[in-house]
C-alpha cells in the first residue's frame, strides 16, 4: 500500500499548496481521500483522474471537497465522449448543498456511510468511524489483506481515535493545532495528541491538515522523538 499526499493544508493553502487530499494505492486499487482546493491539478500530475476507483469524503467542508466540482466537469466530458465507468464514492449523508452536489452527481456511484459501517470493495476492507467535528465526519480504516492504514479526517478528541489507531500500521492524522492553541472546543486535534496516540499504540503517524500560518519547525519541535512526521505534498509514503 502506498500513500501520496496531494494537499496537506487546512482550512486554506499557502501560496504553493493545496488543502486536504490524499491518494492511496492498495493492491492496484486507487482510492482518493478527500478533494480539497487545488487537489485536482495535483491529481492530474499523479494519475489520470479516470483511473481513480474509489473516492472517500470524510466530510463536506470546502477544504476537503471543493475540487470535486472540477472533477465532475472532467467526468462530464468523458461521459459525453462515451465513457461509462462510474467511480464509487463513500461519504456522509449530511453536509448541506456540498453533500447534495456529490450525492446527486449521476456520473458517480455514491454510497452514504456512517460510523460502524464496514464495506468490502475490490478486495479492500473499509471500516468507518464517527469523528468529533462540527459537521458529520467519518474517519476510515483501510485494510488490503496485508497492511492497515487509517485516516482521521477532521476531529478533536474522541474514543474512536483509539479504534482507528489500534492495529494500524500508519495513521494520517489531523494535527491542525499546536498544543498552545488547542482547546476542547476547537474542531481539530493538536500535534501533542497525535504524539500521545502514536506512542500509546506503537505505530506511525503522518500529521496533516497543517495550518499554513505555522512555522513547521514548531510542529517538529512538538513532535520531538515520536514516530511522527509532517506531511509533505507530492511525497510518496510506503505503508
């Protein structure tokens, strides 16, 4: 299994970046996790969009789904030319007009999901967990028969983080805040929380949803010696 970071920022990118979007290749199946601002052009550089098999939206905030509209135009052209393969989409059922835009697009095979759902598709097992965010948001655990990867989506503290981390080789985690800026009322985790989870479960974490105003050296300082790294856009990670 391989992870490619297309966009790592939130809630908006820096001048050269993109917001949350990640590509997983598991046993030849291409899985797109979220599709934030600027991610479509990054996807085109990495993989022909028509080779995406499955798209998972953790939730419907613009920095996680805005470029789906652009992908929709791309598929509209393909369908007009006779293309009839529909990528599968897994997403929450709630999310206002953004959710409706995805769920009602006729060129995609959409299945709504919630915490507790388990789906087996193309030889891959997907397990979904409710996260702690102001809107309906799911984290996902992906098992390819050999390795297990998890993505938190956006979340603050929740018991479901332990389920995501348990038995997982690599976790892509929301680390939007330094501990000094975090509180229980905030919509995201701190870097320190990810460090504690990583040490508790003895696996690896990639910290993403990076605040573009932060000096990343401060994030690395908060990581310390933990088995965590700050996501790098365009980088490939073996899981």
